[in-house]
């Protein structure tokens, strides 16, 4: 069964997307507030009567925190998709997330994720990352190059390139690196776009060639 990939997604309507982002942010804050309130109430009730109704209230607090986490995750996924879409940087939240993706901390995380994907080929590797081993093997040299480039502060990446790179690792349904039902040619297309979004300060900076790590 062939499934659509990252590049097959229909562009999100920007006005609807902005409303949805605001809704998810509000929901997350409200659920977090409810969780904190229930936590305080639970502590007071347990202190007054350990065998009283404090435990169910505590479970309600846990549920509220979990739902707040889901809202936050949904919002982050939507932000990454909008950054990758390329025409949504007029939305303040999307522009702010694009800036965050370019920070050394986020780029470091992305580079580690790419290296972990390649390490999944090692015998008895215990990598908690859902990637397709055959795809990783076929494109290992390009993934290693990309990991080194992302980690190198001399390299400049467009927001769209960083977002697409993140989706390769964290969108298991549509990522051609994770899902073998997405055509393999889609992985080459995504990597082409990511590499095209990478620039170096000057030719003298000795940026590695994309095939430099070929086995």
C-alpha cells in the first residue's frame, strides 16, 4: 500500500492555521492551570484525610497534565509543518518557531537524531527511533553528511530545510525515512530540498561534499 509522503501534504490555510494554533495554545494553558489547581487541592485533601477523595483528584490532575502535553505536541507538530510549508512565516508563532529551530540547541538535537538514525544499522543497536533500516542503509552517506552540516555552526539552513529535516525523524506516518510504504524516491526528494536549503559562508570554508561519507 503506497502512502502519501511529506511533500504530498496539501498546504494549510493560513488563517485557519493561525486560529488553530491560538486554540491549541489556549487549551494547553487552561489544562495546565486545571492540573496545577487539582494538584494543590489533592495535596490539601490528602493532608487532611489520607484515605479521603484526594487520590481521584490527583488522578484528575495527572489527566489534565497529560492532555496539556498532547495539546502542546499537536501545536508543535503544526508549527513544524507550517515552517516547512514555506509561506507561513507571516504568522508570528510560526516565525518564532522558525527562529527556535535555528538555535544551536535545536540544531544539536536534530544532528543527534540523524546520527541515531544511522546508528540503528549497528548490530544489537537499541535506538528508540522509528526508522526503516533499509532506507537508512541506502541513504546513510547523505544522512551522515547532513548530521555534520546541521551540527556545524558555519552552515546556514533555511527554516524550511530544518523543518523538513525534523519531519523526516518525527513524522513516522509520512516520513519516507520511517515509513516503507512511502515511496523511496520521496526520501531523495526531501534530502535534495534540505541540502539545497544549506549554504556555507564561502567556498574556502571547505564544506564537505554531499558524497564525502559514501561507503
